[in-house]
C-alpha cells in the first residue's frame, strides 16, 4: 500500500511545489512538513485535509487509498470491450465519450 509520505512527495514533485511552499500554503510549519515527508510523524486528520486542499487532490488519494489514473493500465480485454462498445456510436457520441474519458483520466 502506498503511504501518506510517498503520496505527499509525489504530489509535491508533480506539482513542482517545495515543502517550504506547502508550509506557506497550509500554515503548517516547515519542520512538520519535513517530518511528514521523512515518515517520522503521521499527520492528524485536519492536517491531511488542509494538505489535500492545498495540493488539489482528494484525501483518499493522499492517504494512498485511491489510484492515480496514470497508474491504471488498460488490459487488452477491456480495450477490446471498449472498442466494441464504441463502434456503433455516431461520430458525435464517440467525441462525447472521448471527452468523458479524458476527464476521468485527467488527460487533455
């Protein structure tokens, strides 16, 4: 299972936010953020909420319970099934389905 400290480090890296900047955004001390990142302490629920809001991610994702859409691999079976389902759609409906999938997987 992915830990809070791993997800926190990933989010900071992905969003190009330094621990000092997160400290400023959340009003948590730099030392506290550092201890979260090192795994020396676990955050309280209120801190998790504050950090999740500052990073614009869900609490579940930050805690390691929710998969990152980029981590999900589409298996050939599902790809074939999806292709079969989309084949009878009109071009307009295929475009709508594509836009929905882009939102779901946070892709442009």
